[in-house]
C-alpha cells in the first residue's frame, strides 16, 4: 500500500492496509485488506477498517484464476467453484457495508489477483467489472486508474452530493445535539409526541450525521437532519430502502420531526412515485382521505441519480435479442409527518390484534375509495403511531394506532394489465401468500394481502408470545424463510403451503402450534392429540375449521387421557381462537381456489406422473402410469389429487372462503376477538428469535448471482421484491 502513497499519484488520499482490524463503530466484524481514504480520515495509526469513510475498496488475493470472482470464459461470467463464489460474496459484502454507512450512488473496488487486477463498479442495479489485466507487466493501467480516481469529483466517485456530512462542532451539529434535552412535562404527564425526539436522539452518531436535501416539485428544496437509519434494507441490488427519524430544518423558526424514506425506486412507466400515491390517499376526493395512512410532507427524485449497470448489460447483450433482467433504479426521497414505532413494540397481544384492525380499515378504504391495493404487507410497513387526541376537557392525550405505510408497490384495481411491471415478483418474501410465492407472475389480489396479514400476525406472535415451539429460529427458517426450487425458480416453502392447505400450523417437532398464557416447560410437554385439538376447536369461534391452531385446556387434557397422565399445561391464550378462525378461512380458500399443481411445494399431483419425453417412454410404462392414476382417483373418489368435495361441503367452504375478500367480515372477526374480556395484560415476552439468527437456507444454495441473462430471469433476489431466499 505504501508504494501507492505518492503525492503525484494520490494528492488528497491515502492507501491504508487494514486486514486485521474491524471497524469498531460499524457493529460488524467484517474487515477488508485495504482501502483508499481521504487524508483527514485515513486510519494510518490504528489500521482499522472505516466503512464510513472508505473511498475505494481494495481486496487482495494470491491466485489470479482460483481466486477470481468472475469467469471470463463464459458469456455470463458468474463463477462456478465454491471458492470463487465465496470471494464474490465477500467483496459484495464489503460494498454493502460501504453503501450502508455512506450515502452512495455507486462504489468502486480494486481487486488484486496475484499479478493481475480488476476494477469493479457496484450500484443498486448490478455490478460491472473490467477484464482482468496484468498490472505487473503493465503497471501503467493501474497507475492511470488511480491517478484518475484521485482527481474525480465526489459525485464521480459515487457520493450522493445531496447528503452532506455534519461535522462535530459545527452549528448544525449543535442543533442536533440540542435535541437531547427533553422538553419539560406538565403535571407529571409525558410530553405528547416526544417519542419522535427520543428516536431521533437514539440515532445520533458522530460518524452518521447528515443534512439531506429533498427536492419537491411544488415546495422546492427541503432540508432535514438525520442520524443512523431507523431501518435499513439488507443486500445491495434493489431499492436499498433506508428510513430515518428526521429533523426538518427548512424553516429556522419551525423545526419539527418527520419520517424520511430514502430508496432507489424502480423507474418504470407503470410505477408511480410513492408520494403521488400518498397524495391520492390523503386527498379529499373520491370519498375523502383514507384513514390510518401517513400524511405526505414532501417528495421527489434525487437529481439525475440513476443506476448504470443495466445500460452496460444492454450494450453487451442487447443485440442478441435478450431481455435485460436488470432494473433501472432512480434515487428517490419521501417525507411524511408521522413518526411511527416498529410493530414489534406492541405492548400486548390484545393491542397487537387491535393494531391489525386499523390496518384492515386503511386497506379497505384504499381499495374501495381510491381503487388501490397495497401488495406489500410486511413487518416494516405497519407502524405504531402515538396519535395526539383531544379529550373532553381540552387536554391532549396519546392513543396508539397503526399506520399502513410503504405504498410504493400499490397498484390500481382497474389496471387491466396482468403482466408484471418489473422482472420479479412483488412483495416481501416472508409475508407473501403461499399462492403468490408459488406463481411469481400472479396478480396480487385482496385475498393475497389478507393472507399476508395472517402471516405477519403469526410472525409477531411466534417471536413475542409464549407457545410450545422451542426452536423459533428453525420455525422462522422453515415457515417464513423457507423455499423450494423448481426449474431455477424459487417458490414457496413446504411449511407455509402445508399450513394453508391443511389449516394447521405445526412446530418443528410436528406438533400443532399452541399459544399459552405463560411459558410451558419443554421437558414436560406431551404431543397434543389431534382429536382433542379438534374438539377444542369446535368449542371455539372457529367451528368450521377442519383443524385449528388451538390447544386443549387443562380440563380437556385431563379428561381425554385416562390411560396415562398428561403433564399439566399453562392455560391457553385467547389468540389461538383468532388463529383458528383465520386458518379455517384460508384452508377453505385454498381448497376451493388454489388447485394442487406441481409448482406447489410439498404436493404431489397426477400431473407429476405424466411420462416425460426426456425420461423415455414405452407402452408398458405408460400403461402402468395410467393404471395407477385410475386406481388412485377411484380410491379418492375423484380424478384429481384431493378427495371430492360434496355439495354440502362446498357450500360451507364457499361461505368461509368468501370472508377472505370481505373487509367487514374480517374486521368483525378481529373485533369479536379483540372485545373479549380474557385477554392478559402482560403476555409479551422477550424476542424468542436468536439475536444472531441467520437462515441456514442461505448456506444450502449458491451465492447471489451478479450477472443475469434471459436464462436466469427466474432467479429472483429475495429482498422486498424477491423470489430468492436472503443471504
């Protein structure tokens, strides 16, 4: 590195080797071999990686072929060997950390491979790399790159110049620090809206203080001060969404807190800016403003900041008649008035159920009044908002309501174009309906979003309520992060699909999932008998469910087993009845409207028994297959994969399934359960998901692809709009 630190070559930067020390302020143990830093931030004494200040990432490997993350022998240079794929994943991780700790449009990496080198450019669409060159034999090429890089403007280096770092000691820095002083409360009561100030103070970090500009077409430039992100999406390619609790400093005399969203939206003619959708939701037209959605303050695209990787793909492959799988992303910012709390800050299961009622109201009004469907129900898109409300005495008080946020993927109901508006499925993998995950090009309907609400409710409950699942990490992995691969396409995992088809959610121990008022003792838990579960379900409001997610009470347990004593269990939680009723509706919907196909994970159909040309067919083989199909259909009473539905049963199933598309019916179900008097007041427990949880599914598959061709268009990255499990 020292050989590069020549004033004629790098007058304003320094190369520093940092292979052994991580960045102590980044919260990660990752460290890179070296990097180029501005003189004032170069860690020459500590030799520790500084992700907040690195300008050029430098990674060094000893072998020019075995360690090369790209394979030039192929048109699409994705590596095959595990070592090379691992190295590709490693340098991608470094770029993710740079994007995560700075405000970037793109970033460069210098990859040293023995006597060779590559220059790599990353952005939110993809990655572009030069051909490998021999820098030892031809040092001029490397010297020219470094000389030119050293003289690039900040924007050319990849900095977002509309985000300016706030330096400690500056006047703006003092404004941010002054927020640490809490306003005085009156009469011993908490200050209304002070949660926003508290969240802002929690985000302050000397390395992560910024002044951000939002260019609104009508209001002009608006300025906000932010600290660390309140939320930050994982991964590199995609929207890269970050949200902040921000201090509006546009007007010196009126400084208020707001919620700022920074994302790289998909630039597509059929996809509106989220701000325009919020304007419509907030509008008094078409029946009035929609309840329980954020209030737009300002929004706009960030200058001309657009990804470039897709353009390089077009230059390389466009003349071959292939459709580019990389999306064009445009930098965009949105600010709303309300500062919400994460959904996981609910105080009790009863409150959680009530919050979902607010979301049902918002979703229903948007659908009926404005003709919009949300299409991305997820944990990050429902916020708890402490809403100021007047009282009869004129005093303000806070009432915790829910806001259904993040409408950027919303679609108009009257849009007759059923084709996808972008080359991957829409939504968040963990909460998408099993049907949508099985059919990536499926149009998202109300029923899909309502099923997503069920999955989200289950997600919060499995993490924060007592139950009989003693390996929550594995449950999350199999039910929410699970996937199957079919012909290169990632589809729904077995556990989620099985739950929808059977009406039963099971634990990794193959027991029906049961919620309790207190924690059961793992060694004393005995498998619940299906008959008892069913009997208890019949007593609940979910009488139509074939199998329910509920457990027997103590009395039921003791009276149904005379042969051997069953260890006593804690009282069952009332949320079981809500889950049971929702599962009965989902089961009916899948029984009637989602036929078994070979694309549904974990299912077997007559279609899969058809002779395939590649296997090679014969008269005897065909005859045996046809005989088996007839015999199985006869045994099942139907020429299909499931037993026949009697007319009486069909009437019952249709009545149940229709509730999934009825906002009033679903609201009544939630409110009937919410109105019960037996909800416990203190049933929330600490997060049961291990803090360092990483899905093992990520280790069972290759690393993320960096180049894609038409043959790989079915590989969907599993982020917000994905079909690939997360790394």
